[in-house]
């Protein structure tokens, strides 16, 4: 066959159209839905301590999500996004990283942050936007961030973290840090232009980045297959950009862990970016503002409950003799009590002082911001009943 030497292409003499069926990417699964290891699969190296830490984090996040959805329904917080059913994706992948690796999440990666050591008190302080919140109460709930744990602050605009991850990873490469950046996003975000620009740049410049797509079946209410894309999911897009790509069962913590381990090795040792597509299911609504009963059936949800990643992993742990039903329940009860106690405590902590609202942008706040702050204070003094958490602290209150 002749060659186009400039472009390194095979030459044909008759038209050949390639469609989406030309590339079918399989899904790695190690832990079957019944908690047993699939025949022919090899477990990644994971000792008892790490396995129990992963399970402990999964339990904590499951409880946190359930309790905070309830708190939002009670009017105690304004908004919440859960990761119910997707815990293995974020926690299993975070377990395969080093503490020096940067994490850039979308808004369902609380599991990765908890695995790194973010405490229940820190979660609650952010959710209640009180004066102990690391973000000083300036973000919506679930928009976590922690410089100490190398977890970049969550941003609301969809997919903005993806090109940022490429740029950050490029800096890691230039500085020879020996670390990588992992960037999480949903399959809906992969429809944004930011996704395509980021992956192309990452592949061209060979940056140490792992792009982890949580394909949970829905972009809010839009089903993935047939309405978000006509092709074989998100994974083939990585191949199209010349990137190492793998698809895994996102509810299988072993598949996620092993794929991320190998992806990190490629990223750090060979400066090869990697795209991982984790196939999962969003068991809750998109957020507390969403009612999924309007666009999917109970039968569909029940079918995926049988694939619950927490239950699946617990079955395997019990088969190893590393935990039993009573121990798992005791751990669950203790975590539930800790979450409820932290919730009650955090909602009594005052909000940040109003003077802080103009800090942290300029070294010294300029006159126009000071004028705006005084105008805001005058407004609050005029309508104190509308601002009960702030009004009492304006004049002579503690800062």
C-alpha cells in the first residue's frame, strides 16, 4: 500500500467512510456485582489497611450525602450535590494518587477530598458558609477547596477545570515535580469546548494529567446515549486526540484503583496524559434542585442499586474476613453520629464578618470598595430583619 509520507498515512484508491462502530472500547471490571473477583482478573496490590480506609471513606461520604440532602430539605443549607452511587470513582482513584498530586474536581468529588483527610468539621463549615470555612463563606455549598490537601477549589461554571488541569500539569512537567494532576468531570461536561481544547493541548504538549470522566448516565435530565452523543461514549475522544485511554466499571473500586495507578505511572514517568472513563450511575438527583422522577423510572434506578459500589466492596471485604456485618454497622452508626454532631455545631458558628467581603483581592482595599462596603452596611442597618446573621455584628460586633 502506498504512503502519504508527509502525513504518514496509508493511501487508498476507493472511498472508505469510517463510522463510530470502527472503535469499540471495552470496560475493565475486576470486582463483579456480587462482590466476587471475575475469572481471569488480577487484583491490584491493596493491603487491608488501605482497603479499610477506602471503605471507611465510602461509608462516610454515603452518610454525609444522605444527611446533607435531608438538611437542605429542612432549610438548614441552601443547596447540595451528592455522589450517591459514584463513591468508588472518586475514592478509588484518589487512593491511587500521592498526596502531592493535584486534584481538580467538578462537584461530586467529596470522596477524594475526604480520603485526603478533609474532616467532617471542615465539610460542615463550608456547607454552612460560616467563619471557620476555609473559603470564608464566599462559595456555594459543596464548592470545597483546600490548598493543604492539594485540592483545587471547585468552580460552578461547567468544565473550566479541564483546561486548567492541562495548564497546571504542564507546570508540574516544567518544574519536574514528579507529580501529576487528576481532573474529574461528568460526561455532560465533555460536550463543552473546554474539554476538547484541554485534551488536545494535553496530548500535544504531553503533560502529566489524568482526565477522569464520570459517565453517570445523565447531564442533569439529558440521557447520555443518543441525546448527549451518538458515538461510543467519551473514551473514543481520547483516542482521537492521540491520548492513552481506558474505560472502567466506575462502580468497581478495584478497576478504578488499578486504572488510575497505571495512568499515574504513564503520566509521571512518561509524560503521557490519560483519559479514564468510569461507567457509573447517579443514584440521586443532579442536585437538591432536581427531581429525577420526571425523566427516569424506578425500575431503572433499582437495576443500578444492584450494582451499588459500597455494598459490592463490603461483600468482598467480608469474604476476606477484614470486616463483618456488625463492625460495618458500628462504623456506620459512629460516622452518622459524628456527621449529625458536626452539622449541629457548624450551624451555630457565626458567618464571616461583613468587613471581610472586600479582603483578599487587593493588598489594601481601594477607596471604591470601601465606599461600596459602607453602602452595603447602610442598607443592612435599614433592613436588619432581612439580614439576621449579619446585622448584629456590623456596629461593635466581633470580627
